[in-house]
């Protein structure tokens, strides 16, 4: 599975360089500089657990109240076109669950990289939109600390599992956004994470990996792009400069 993860990371990096390179080729006023089209997003919501101990996977309200926990994230994104963008995210979250005589609670820190696509701009690229429907795929790492409790008739046994090294995770999700004023948008996002181990709940059963999801509401600030002079004005300035550099002729 780690070979698959390395392949995905390589594809993401190659796609980043190809897209950025194409956007920065000479194209007059349509060229996109590396400093253009950045945004930052702060978000908060809940992370939910899906694994060996979960019993409320089909009951959304019980899942949110009994097998979830609060989470907060920070996201920075770079657009390479109207349709594609890249983002990096830090996420801090927690979740819990109980099944018969077993219970656990886990806290984690995740960092990831994602490729995003705006489906509205993809299918209607020539029209301005103040809303969007997005999808993304990505990879990341996380560190976690899980505490498990086993309940017996006369005692409770407690054990702790900690990540010694960052663990690998695959990410798939989507969301919507609405721009309510210039440079600011409100977002709703739902992403599913597949952990590449079965340790998030400190309980191993079979070979299935644990999953967790992150559902959030956020606020995006689109960093304004510095205005550049039109191409005609640039050409005129260059021509004027060349005229001033002509040698003087004396009669």
C-alpha cells in the first residue's frame, strides 16, 4: 500500500509542476504568476470514526453524538486554472466509540496535500460564478494517541497506543462554497480518510483498516492579486523607453 501511496504523491507533484508551468508560459495578460490566486481557509466541524468497534455507521445522529469528536483545520490553496487547484491542510481532531465492554478515545494531528477540481467552472468555464461544487483527492500523514478501556465485572483495564512514526492516509471528498462578498466565501466540506493501519481504536480485528471522516464549515479568504498593467500599455512603455535610448544626431 505504501508503493501505491508513493505513486499517488509522485503524480500529484508532477501534476503540480506541469499545471504551474503551463499557467506561467507567455500568454500576455492571461498568464498566471506563482504569486497569483492563493487562498486561505479556516474550518471547524466533527471527525467521525468507522472501524471495528463502531456500531452507528448507518445512524447519522448517533454517529455524530456517540462516535465523533470536535475538529479544527487550516487550509492554504493555490489555483493553477479556473478548474484545478492544490491545497495543503493541517487538521486536529478526535473521536470515540463504545461497543459492549470496549471503549476508546483517540486524538490525532493530520497534515495532507490534495488536488481539487471545481465542477461548475469545468462545465461552464466562460460564465462568472459566485458558487461552486468541488471534489478532491489527496494523501497525508497523521499522528495519533488512542486510549482503550476494557470493562470487566470488578475492574477496568486501560491501555494506550501512540503512533511512533507518522501514519499514512488516503483522502477523498468534496464540498460546496458560496462567495457572499468579494474575496470571502463560506464553505461546506465532507471528506473520508482511509487509514493505512488498524490501530486508531487500539483494537485489531481482521485485516480491515480503520476509516474516519471530517465534516466541516469554513470561511475562505481569497488573497487579492496585484493588478498588472495591460499589455498595450506595457508595449507602449517599452517603445517609449527605446525611443529615449536612441543616440542624438547633430546637424
